[in-house]
C-alpha cells in the first residue's frame, strides 16, 4: 500500500500523533503520552499531494507529536503544513516505511529468516468445528467420535448444537471419518491448543472429514519425539511476543487470537513413514543428512548449518546435541533461536520488522555467548513444556476447600495492596500477595502482578487458561498444572532478563 501511495502522489506528509494504548508508550522525555481521541489505536494525520505535472520520485516527509492531549490540541491549532518542521524520509523498497528508521535495515535484513532455516513448515490445523474436534482428553474425544459414527447426522447436529455445513466442513464427511477412526483408532493426536493447554484432536492423512485442515504432511512429524517452534508471520496490534514451543501438533490460533496472527509450526526433526515414497522423502531433505534416532533427520537447511558452523568454528552433528566444546546439534540450534526470540532487547530493537514477517535469527561467532544462550534457551523450553525441575516447588497456595469449579465471571485477580474480596471498607483487610479467584471463595494465592499480566502472543496466559475452563470442575491435575504455569511464567520473566545480559550489545558479533 505504501509503495502504491508513493507511485500515486508527488508529496506525502505524515504527522504521527502517537497515543497508542496498545504500545504503552511514553514521550521521549519520559512523560505521559495521550491519544487525541478516546480510542486505543494511535493516530496520525496524512496529507497527500498529487501534482499531475510531476513524474519524478515521490517525496515523503515525517513529523511527530508526543505528550498530553491538550498540548497536542494547542500545537495543532497554531501550526500548519508550512510552519511544521518535517524530516524527509527515503523509504526503501520491500517495506517503504513512512517512519524514520534509526537503525539500519541492513542490520536486521542480513540475518537469516526463519523460513530459510527450516525446510518444512505450515500453519496450524484448522478444524472449523473446535467445539467437537478439540477435546479436553482422549476419552472425551472417543465418546464424541462414537456419537458421530453411530447417530444420524442431524441427530448429532442437534446434540452438539452445530451450525449449518460450510464449504470446508460437512457433517456427512465428519460422520464417515468418525466411523473409520472408531474402527481403526488411527488419527487420535494430542495438540497444543493454547499455551500450557494440551488437548486431543484428529490428525490423519484421510481427506476432509472430522477436521477440515489437519496439515498432516507437517503435523505427522509431531507424533514422534520432537520439538516444534511456533511463530506468526504478521502481527496486528500486539508487540512481538509470539514465540513458543511444543511437542505436539498445534492449532492455527495456539498463541494468537487475531485472524491475521495465524500461527505456524516449524518442526525440528522430520520422520520417515512406511508409506512414504522416495520423491516425497527427498522433499523432506533426508538426502542432506544421515538418519538419526528412529530414522529422523533435522529439518534444517544445510546452507544455514554450514554458515553457522563456520561462524562458530564448530562441527555440526545431525541429531541431538553437541558436546559444547567442538560440536553442536539441532537441539542446540533450537535452544539458541528460542533464547534470542525471548530477548527483550531483540524484541524492542527490531519491533517494526517483527510486525511484518517471520522473525530473523541473529547469529554470533562468540562460542561462549552461543553456549550461554543455548543453556538459557534450554531452560525456557523446559519451563514452557512444563518439564523443568524448577516446577517442583509451587510458588502459590490453594488453601480453601470447595468444589473447584470455575464460575461464570471468573477468574478475577486481586493484586497485593488491594482490599480483600468481601471485606468492608476501613476494616484493614488488605491482601499481602496476589490472588486469582476461580469462584467466590476459592483462589490461588501468591501470583505476582507481572505473572498475572504476562502474555504469550495474544493471550494473557494465567487468565486465558482458567477462562477456557469456565463451568468446569478443576481436577487435581488441573490445579497442579496451573500452579506450575505460575512458576513457569515467573521463571520466564527472570530468564528473559538473563538472556538480555548474555546477548550484551547489539548487533550480535
């Protein structure tokens, strides 16, 4: 669009009034920045001039206003186009940014993009009917499949209150598919549905059926021992916090609610199958690597691996990990990437670029720095898979006995220093630690505000995990998982700061 505007107009003036509540920005001097309207989205004024007698290159100018709303109003009343101090920009091809770039695009664009590192990837599955195709447990999924296999389609539609058929999902297809699954038990698969929320679905190589788009060619590799990196291609409103890990297949919205922020899965390893023909095997780059455990090969570009190996002065082993002295392996690469993507300074420095395409991976030639980032990335991966030994020590208490049901209108969070729910004004009942209530009487105690507010992609994790269980009775395992999630996020915040310390100065050398 920006390129088209430059081709259409002779002069373009952009006055950025800022004020975005989403970005939580302040003025350069540290003072509050307010929107000129009562909206969350930042505002700009664009003035576009078209001179039919000019055919040369469009000229783009930029200026900006920060601060309180009333100050912006006063400035706008007094100034005009001629009296405004403009900075002329030189928008470069590919992005044609209409804002100043205080760091060179070349610094970021020289880094390899994620899509050039991994040979095979795809967007997450799309069921078109999550209500019946995503189940809390395998027993629940089997029961749903039995109903579809044994009942008339319209009876099933009525029982599950399903909408009319669409182009990509028809109840007849789902019933036929369910009958096949009930008979052979193939296709039942765990799935990472939301952060820390593993469920069950159907993923197999049959044609459209119970799940509209199972992305089988990629998701099948997650049925074995594997790691997968979850990323998005473009962001809508959020800043970049869109990197997560999985051992299972993923949904298209595992870490993002926004349609534009559709999620993609990058498996670390590719596995052969008995039915795979030689041409398909070749497309998975198996000819580039000797088979490792269970015949798997790394889903990594040989060119990228060779470049990184030369940069580090280490040899690459195609399965598992290296010895950290002379060799490195696929899992070291994965952990390194995961650490870098969790660096707050990386997210801030390259914020504008991270909004518009898959993230790029800065590489280092410093072996000590590489090993430290691998170590920190490995700790983050273990936490996010809920496998870290740090999770053995709960940071929260769940002290009140009850029915453990997440009631309508809950969860509710009360921060330290706020009045205890149900207490009367002035009676001195003030919370010393944060609490997350699941109903009027039961709560998790000891949840810090920064943990409660922590977001992965488009989700506030501690809130979202419980909201998705409204009306359900939390089991002992559910209570344990939630307490582990609190620890995992608390440790993630700490480790992200350590990642920044390990990275040091940008750009990476």
